[in-house]
C-alpha cells in the first residue's frame, strides 16, 4: 500500500507541475493589462543604491540606535544590582 500512495503522490505532483508550466506561458507577458503604466527604468547605480546600500544603511541606523539606547539603560540597572548584591 505504501508504494501505491507514493506513486500516486508523485504522479499528482508531476501532473500539477506540468499543468502549471503549460498554463503560465511567457507569451501572456507580452500583452499589457488595462491601467498598466510602467515607470522609467532604473540605472545600475540606482538599483544598487535602492536594493543594496539603502537596506544596509537602515540596518546600521537601527543597530546603532539599539546599541546606544541599550547602553544607556544598562548603566542604571547595573548600579542597582551591585548595591543589592553587596547588601
């Protein structure tokens, strides 16, 4: 019974994949939809700036804010812990 189920699942997956490939032909991408208004294309520098430099800069700013805010909060909490430990 186990081989039958595996064979059935494999045939179903292969059939589904084949149907998906046949239904999504690239020829349909040539025709434009109503209201489709693409903008101007980006240059290589603009693309790198938008998808590489900007996310890295945002990560650095957020990480810097977290580090600065966590260091200022640790000083107040450490003094309270040390006083409790000595007493």
